[in-house]
């Protein structure tokens, strides 16, 4: 059956799928593949399949936010995929976390509404430990802990989450983790920091261009590192 939104051939979807939000990051990841083939390009969903170090792998963009991310997840599961790594970006919530750093979430606070359509908030949004451990091996300098997932980009309660030790804010992890647990598939994430919300260097909080002019370069370096870490984790998970 052709999935309604991905509009891809299920036979061309690998068991392991990387999930960036940005379609342009999908293209960056696909450049590392051997025998790369575009298998979907509809709305925010751009997907390539190929292999990495001999292991079949796909990459599919999910757009911005939990609703579209879970649509992609549900339809990829329908296609037979069972291992997912979100390769995303986030805004740091602790002063010691710098732009370009990597974060590996072990779990996420469920501030988005999508997962609440599946189960009550008491259900934990936990990352798969196999994926967490593989990513920690390929990105040993990454920060590891809890992130906060929310729906609103420009309205936030960052100071509170900073005070309770949450590492970063982003918009997809808790929904992906929750639904993956319910569907009995593996899901984890690695996130590149593109700014610090508390220090005012994140996209939604930037004070001056002079203060943040070096951020794009550092963020791009972090994205390159997270892609390499995610692909390395794919090999370890086999």
C-alpha cells in the first residue's frame, strides 16, 4: 500500500531511517549514501534510500513540529521500518551548552500536543537505550539528558526549564519517542545546538546580529558532526 503522505514505494524504504526536519539536511545526509535513490518528494517529506558501510538506510525529512513528524513515523512504520534516529537541531537551555555542541536525549518532556492524542501525559517519552548507547559511542563529547519538546517556537517558558536542568528545547522528540514506544519500534535522537535560548543567541531570542554573526557557521559544523555520529550509530546498531 502506498502511504498517503509519503507517496513512496514501501519496498524502497530501509528498516533504519534517519529523520531530519529540514529537507535540505536530508540531501546532506544522502550524500553519504552509496547507491542513493530519491524515493519520495511530497510536501515536507523528502526521502532517499541507499546504503552506508553496506547497511541499507533511508533518510526522510519530517518538516517542523510533532504532527508532521508523527505522520512520517507512522507511514514509515507501515512501510516496514523499525529503527529511527532523529537528526535535528535545538536551542540550548543551559549556559554551558554552546552553539555547535551535540545533545543526545535520553527522554523528553511532552510539551507538544500530538502525543497526548495517543496516551495521557503520565506515559514517559523515553528514547531507545540501544540507540542512545550507540550515539554516545559515536559522539562521546555530546551532552546527554532530558530535552523539552514544545509546539510554539516564539512563546516559551525557557527560564523554568532551565531552572530544573533541562538541556534544550526542540519540537519533535517527545512525540517520536512516545509513538515509537507504543508501536514497539526503536527511536532515538541526536541534536545539534543552533543557539542558546538563555543567553539570547537562539533564533527566537536573538538580540543583535553583532552578537550572533558566528552562530550559523558553528551550527553548520555541529550538524555535520551529528550526521556523522548518526551514520556511525547505524553501523553499531547492526
